C-alpha cells in the first residue's frame, strides 16, 4: 500500500544460475523496497575494529558467517556484527543502519531495534539506541531532497549490549534512506493537483537482510 515495488538480491560468487541458487540455499540474500541499495552483514567472535580498514568483507568471510548463517556459542565471548551499506546513486542518500534483534522470552516473541550507525558523523544515543535526526527534508512542491545530508555508504562493527549467551536469538540488518517523495506525490505534481491528504507524502525506502541466528546449544 505504501510502496510501489520491491527487489530481492543475493551475494553470489558469479552471475550464473548455479552460483545464484547456491546463494539462495545458504540464505545469503537481502531485499529492498525498490532502490538498488547494497548491504553486507556478518557475525563472528573474532571481529575487531582493524577489519574495517583492511578488506573487511574478505576478513569477515574468513572469521565469521554472512547473512543467513548460524553462530554457535563460544564460551565467555560476545559476537560482533560487521554491517555495511552502499546507496543507490539514483536514489536518496542513506540515513542510518539498524539491527533488529528477535528472541523468545517466557514463551513470548520479543523484538528490539537498535540504530547502530548514523550518517553525517552523528553518534548513536547509548540510552535509547537511536540516531539523531540528520535534518534531511523533502520539498513537496518539487520533490527535491537534501543531497548534502546523509551518506553514500556506512560501515561499522557492533556488539549487542543486551547479549545473553544462553538466549537463542536472531539478528538482521536494516538500512534506511533519507525521506523522499512517494510515487503518489510524484503523480500529483505531474498532474498539477495536491497530494492525497489520506496518504503519506514521503517514504523512507530501505533494505533488509536475511538474519544471522545465534544458537547457544547448537
């Protein structure tokens, strides 16, 4: 209802039917709400900040698991998650990266969203785990966006401040763009009429990955 389309992507070793289906089978997949956003998501117990400066993707494959993988417990250790996203050059800049965590507690499904990296050098608030608003705006008369706010790519290494080594959990990466006009607002501008007041005038397109599952008893 709110968006116009969606895309699915895989990280395959080559652009062949066999390689693409192998990526499906290992669940190294992601989706977007339309733009060609690229995302990488890895988890492991041997990640460190130095990885961010030296072939992070190659090191992450060697030291951990990609999206769609399982992380088994390592005694006394907390996993790290390497996250990266690159914008679609034909769409809006990136606003923030989030990790969504899910688990079951006392028979009830739980979920928590953590902002883990912000655009424009902003820092995540340690109390509510949220990025500040980066100030990006949309001109509803022309659909012009704030090109000087947001990021072309964002990368960081994150650890879960609520991690329980005895609790099964899943984590997936979500990427948010800066806001831009929805298709219905573009249509209204082209038609020379006011946007439909019952619909959102703007949208924040996004991408999200397959989860990584933490299994303490696997």
